[in-house]
C-alpha cells in the first residue's frame, strides 16, 4: 500500500522479526507515526476548524484500531 516500500526495506535490512520491522507493520504503531506527523501542524493551527477536523480524524482512527482488535 502506501508504505510498502518502506516496510520491505526495513524487513530486508533488519529482518522480519526485528523491532523496527514490527514498528512499521503494527497497525497501532502506524497510527502513532501518523499522529506524530499530523499533530504538530494541527497544534500550530490553533483552535481552528482544521485542528478540530484533524483531532476528529485521529480519534476515529483510534476507535477503528480499537474495534479491529475486538473483531479479530
């Protein structure tokens, strides 16, 4: 998908069972990386509609991850 090349590179470089490989394939970890990239610009936007939209998207992402854990 979007980060397939990155995941392949990490797995080839560090091995499939390594910590770095886990961090780029774990669904929960991916949400953390996405949040780390999105939250700083959203924070700088201040209390705006854009900030609220990003916060809502991240919350929904968290809830989807939580639901996928329960449904697996």
